[in-house]
């Protein structure tokens, strides 16, 4: 089992780099625009990979980018197979990476918390 785990650990970063390169240089779908591939998580059986992307803009813009990526998934997958020379290229699923949004929301919530002031020690005047 350890062998599968190390394979998934190695394949994720390779896929991230290759997908990023393909999106910059070869994929021409205007719906995709500027996206950043933040992470790729591969299933233990290496059959599927979830590609997390960051897209600037509103939810409509993000949905357009995902639609473009889904449309280009077959092309990207075939190029990955050739570029990385792997026996079986995982099926690609694209999702918006919401890590930064969640972090910003947590930061907002923490800022809203009204923490009580620390008790001040009374100075002894005597």
C-alpha cells in the first residue's frame, strides 16, 4: 500500500506542473482565461485526479472557467499522457480552489469576535 501512496504523492505535483504548462501554452479556450492550478489530488488507484484551480472574478466567471476546463479535459489528458509518458492518465475533474476565500472568511470572523480585555493588575501603591 505504501507504494501506491508514494506514487500518488509523486504524480500530483507532476500533473500540476504539466497542466499549468498546457493551460499557458496550448489550451486556447477563451472561457478559461487566467487560471492558476493550485493543487492536484490523485486517487490511490490513479484513475482520477481532482485539479484545484484559482480563478479571479465573480461566480459567473468561475463557472465559465470550469466549463472551459471541462471541455478541454480530454485534450489536456491526452497531452499529459504523451508528455509524462505514464501508462494510464487519470480522468481529470476540475474544481475551484476556495482555500483563499475560506481563509479570508475566517479572518473576518476572527476580527468580528469581541475579545474581552485582559484584566489589568492593580498596582500596589504601598
